[in-house]
């Protein structure tokens, strides 16, 4: 099978690494890819925003399956363009990807179908939003409606912080058009987990779960990022809870989208809060998480390609192979200043030494090659991922490997995988 992987981040490197292991793979292409992905795939100079170029690539390269990594091209309708031409695509059409592309859309769908989530209201008027904040009371959450690279959810401990969050979105337009509308919702108490299911347009199968660390600094302090690290498995997720998540959240969501003419094909990522009243949806995403994908695939014991192919073609979903024993931890190394302004072009050393640590693989996220040197090219630069007999040993291996990598201004959290009570 000839496969095109769309994307250039750590998630896509993990997918490329896993897909390259499939005996069913005859060729793996990536657009645009990165230096890490280039170990496993032929990288093409086609950007993820270039929908015309991607469609032309699929046809020119006789691609059998296109796997779309990031949310941007999904929301922009790449899957629509390809399926209209009869090509198999792992990733939902735009009308279904609106689950991630619009918080207002997702919340309205949940409200109509009784899918458990936080109390909320949408606003495009700052004064009305602030009045609702006072009715709701702090703490609360203000979310930009559209895509914001994982940075558009602002947890507000006080009403003053809520006022500022509303100003950032609706008045100062820090998130551009993505913040032209906001959701104001209650703050949910509990354990937050990332739950993933494969969907073939009609039915769904549970895949895996992980926990991520969104805040930039230790102790979950500072602004949210795209994700500073993750670990898997999730001890709290037993068979009964997984079944409840599928029957009360995943399956009703899939059925609702199908009923409104937008059948979902791909991976459905449900960010959940395990509250005292049961699991409730924090948000939906229409792709594998990043860095959750890295730990999930590091633990995966089966062939990923037939799973993705079946979902893309609307065929019965094979039962995913169970995870290998142990645990996985991913520590993201970021550029200094991320998620704010940061410099790029700094030389990176020590990646080979890091990968020499037993159980460790380094996934490239924001890297490039310049004059033969590996350099930084993004906010999140590398995802150091380790597998160990348990979380503690995976943490030890990951941070041992992190210590061997160097570039100017590098930053990472030192508490990935460590949660209260662990």
C-alpha cells in the first residue's frame, strides 16, 4: 500500500515510524515531513496548507491511503477534496472536523444529544460574556471558538482573569478570527484524560488513552501550550469506565454526525474530565493528539496500517492489538520563550546519544537541517519518548535522554508523568 502522510510535527514523526513497520506498506511519502520523518519516508516539498498541491500529489504518486495528521487541513476540507475524487482518506471531512474547528459547533451538538459536558454559553459580545462570567462564578474557562494551536483555552481563577481572557479574544483579537466568538464554561473538577477511538463512519472502537501536560511550567503553571509531555497508560481507565465513555460519549457523537450527513472517519480524540458525576467532555479533537500520539504508538504492539485503512474506507474495524506491557512517557523539549515568541535556527546536539538510552526514541517536531546541521525550527522541538516497565522507569529513561540533548534556550518541564497521588 502506498501511503501519504500529511504533516510535519512530532505526531507525524510517530505515525511515520509506526507505519514504516507495517508489512503491508510498499511506499511511505510525507508532505512536507521533517528531518526525523525523512528516516522513514520520502519527504515532498508540499505544505499542509496547499490543498491543491496535496490533491495533485495523491494523484501523481498513485497514493492508496492519505493519512492527515494535523487539524488545519482537515478543517479546511482536504478530506472532502480527496474523497470527492474517490481517494481513501484517514481523517474526517470538514463538516465532521468542525467538532474541533468550532467549540460552538461541538457544544451545540453535545447539548442537542445529551452528551455530558460542562455548563456553557457562546458569546461574540464582550459585555454579555462578562455578565455570564459573574452569573457562573470563578473559577471558569474561556475558550476561543476556532483553532488556536492548543492555546485557546484559558483557565481563569478569578473574574478579573476572566475579564482579561475575554478581552484577549473578543477585543484585542490575540487569536484572530479564531477568537471572534468564545465559549464561557464552568470549570470542571477531576482527572483529565485523553481518550482515542477509531471511527469508520458508522461504528467506533476504543484505541487507547493517555494523560498530557498542557501548561508550560512545572506544577501545571503558566500558559497553556500545544502540550509539554504525556504518559500512558491511564490507571483510572478500567473496562467499565471505557465502556461508559463509549456508550455515553463516543457512540452518540458518531451517530449524531452521521444523522446530519457528516459521517466521521478517522480517529476521534475526546479530552475528558473524570468528575464525581462521571466522564464529561472538555473538548473534541479530530486527529491524534500531540504528544499523546507518541506515547500511544510507543506502546502499540500491532500493525497500525490496516486499522487506519479500514476506518478510511468505511470497512469493519479490526480489533486493535493490546498495548505492550509497561508504560511510556514523552517529554517535549521546547524553544526558550514558547508558547510566546521564540528564536529558531539554534544547532541541536545529542539526539543520537539520547536515542542510545535503552527504550528511548526521539521524535522530531520543530526541526530542520541547515548547512548539514540539525537546528530548531519551531516552538516544540523534540519529543523524547521512553518505554519502561512502569511509569517511574519510563520517566527515568526519558529524563536521562533529555539530559544528553542541547541547544540554546532549550526548555522542558521536569515533572512529566508525575501527577498527585502517583
